[in-house]
């Protein structure tokens, strides 16, 4: 049987055109994830890995990105893109892959579009009965809640440009001063920050890891430091139930999916859904003793190929440095 030829590449590292250059912290995370994914794919029998060469820092290389990507896709059977969902990048890439009649090793473009908007994903999850952080546009009627508020880009990625303010008035004043109408507001929710690493297929989820997230605050801005993969337990099954709710609310999520949440005294509240690899992926293989890329590729056989829950799990730290950009 001929090997499955998989193209795995990082959009930014390969020279994909972007509205602005990614900060150093996100570039570092992208490099780490690409290395982990490629190592997992190389270890799989029956898979032949191809990738795109890193771009030279020239305008000519950026102009040629679409031609280079098209040539690489022609030589592949399946494509696993690493890209931010912001600016419509991951959605556009996913559509290009499907138009080229290649297997997309990721969520459907519609699911990516929903997840790329903080307002959109909050509405979709709330409609599905998922406990989710209340999310408002600056023009909405905001509840008169005392306490801190969080301001974040509607289509942001990671902790980039997320700010904490002492109250609602300060948050709105910053938005007005910055003319930042593409931002959203959320009441600050106190608790322990965590994430889930999931396999999703046809509205069903399998939890691979429950991760403890490490975030620092500097000058009222959030900075992501890393994850402890399987650093959280799920002794009562509540996080597994949350995962099933998320997958049911956005049924076209597929493959590896990350879910960010805050664990409060009353349970977990979802903050975000990431239809792409998250930092925890870099420690996932070591944590569960199974090849997560192989588990994703098995899902090409359909939902019946959803694996059993991982047995032994161990905590693995994924460090991203001090979070500075």
C-alpha cells in the first residue's frame, strides 16, 4: 500500500503574507509545534512527511507563497496546516486545501470561522448549553457588574493584546481611546486557568489531556508562559462532559482541538475554542504515551476510529519562556 503523503507546514514560518508580523512568543510557539508535529508524523508507519521550506525574508518569497503552497499540495494526499485563526488565515487555508481536493487534517472551514470570533464562538457555545464567559461588543448594553473586566480582540489568538481593567468604565475608556472597535469585553472570572486537548469527529470528543495553563500579568496585559499537560485531573468527569458539549455545539470541529477554560468554584467556564494545535500538543505524546498525530489520521476512517481514553497519563511541562514579545 502506498504511503499517505502528508504536507505539514507552519504558515508564518513558510512566508505566508500577514497583515502584521507575529510577535516573537507566537513565532516561538509555532516553531515548537511544527517540530513536535513533524516528529510525530515521521514516526508513523505508512506516512510520508513533506513540508514547505522556511521563507527567505524577501518580498519576492512572500509573493511566491501561494505558488509554492500549490506545488506542495499537488505532491501531497493530505495537508495539516499550522496557522492562526485570526485574520481569516486558517479558514482561508482550509478552503484552499479542500478546493485542491486534498484531505484536510483539521476542522471544517465553517467551524474555524465560528471559532475565529470571540463573539461568534460565545454565541454558538451558549446556544449549545455550554457554560461560556459572557462576551459583549463595545456597543452592547453591558451588565452593571462590579469588578474587573477583560478586553480582547474579537479575532485574536492566544494572549495577544488581552488586557485587564479594574472596572467596566476603565475598559470602555481604553477602547474609546484606542479606537479599538474590533475588541470585545468579558467580565473577569476568577479561578484556575486550564485547557483541554481533544480529538473531535462528527460532534463527539475524546479528552486526551486536561492541562494547567500558566499566565503572567504585566502592565495589565496577559502573557502566556506555557502548559502543564495533564496537570489537571478530571475525577468527577465534569471536564469530559464539557468536552462533549463543545463538540456537540460545533459539530464540524475535527481532529485536534483545544478548549481554554477557567475552573471556578461552580465548575469550568469556557473562554475560547482553538481549532488548531495548541501549546499542549508539544508535550502530549510524552504525556499519554501515544502518538497524537496518528490518532488524528486514524479519524479519517470515521467516528468508529475514535480511540479509547488514554490510560496512564503523566504531567509534562511545556515552557514558552517569559512570555515577552
